[in-house]
């Protein structure tokens, strides 16, 4: 099991996905696209692909010229029917790769908020981890329309399209299920100034928010990650 991971932004935490891959004994190759490392053109030897988030938008080809290459790679993994996971910006790139409209600059959705599965999500081999719904971590402004043929898997009060699937194993997940308590603490420290621009009281609320939401969110995020990793086998 050899998984390709694309990082689009500094301080990307693999979190729950990384831990699930480690527990499964997967070999992982990381490409830091934001540092100029070349994005592979084809799936080739890789059994799966995970594309993580970032602060840029999915149409920022001028600032992040590797984004079209990632879209090409997404399509190749999909055509090869190899499991693919896009998280946050990664999900927006999955939508873009298959013709979905990217919607830029909406009001921010930040912190733990409820994610509710659709009927299709409840039956899905990955998103069924949500059960009837749960608070998961969010940090995004942008969203997307579903590409033609997509199966809508989850929603939230703020963002209608929180998760979708193309075919059998190509997933776009907007919410940060990979971000358990350690990752949220890391972001809260490393991006404190950026967070304060939109959520100025976050530092004062953090401990109470963790106590209220993290235990359940972390357990569900771990199950969701493990469900995706099972597809690689």
C-alpha cells in the first residue's frame, strides 16, 4: 500500500488520515506542492491519493500554478479507480477537476459545527462514520457546486455541500475530519493572527470548545479516516 499525499500549504497536518495510514502500515510519499516540488502526472505506482487543504482558493492558478496539475492527477486516479481523498481545498479541487463550479469568498465557517449525512452518506462506506451527524472541525470560506454525476454525502447549516463521491472511491470532503485536538491546537497556535481576523475570541474560547466537542469529533474523525484507508486494500 503506497499512498501519495499532496500538501498545498505550510504546516499541513495529516492528523487522523496520517495516523490511520500509519496503523495500516502504508508507505507514504509526500509532495509539498507549495514549495515547488513537482506534482506527479500519473497515478503509476500509487495505490491512493490524498490532497489536503490550504489557504488559497481552488482557482488561484496564478499564485499556485500547481493547482491545474493536481486536477489532472485527480482525474487520472479516478480513471484508474484508485481511492482518492480531497479535504477542504482538496475537495474543492476534486469538484473543479470534474466540472463543478467553485464558489469563492463566502462568509467563513470556522470551528466545530454539526455535519449531517444525507441518506446516501449514511449508506456510504466512508461517510457512514458520521452516524446521524456530529460536530466536526471547519475552516473555509469557499465552496462548490457538485459536479455532474456526484453523489451528495453530507451537509451543514452553513455549507450545503460538505462531502460528495464520484464513482466508487473518489471523495471530496470539505470539513476537517483529519483535525483532532492536537491538530486544532497546532493551528490555533501557528495561525493565531489569521484566526483572530475572523474569530477574535477564539483563543479565549479554545479550551471550552475542545472540552465540548473534541472527544466526539476525534472519535468520529478517526473512524472516517479508517474507513477511507480500508478502500486502499
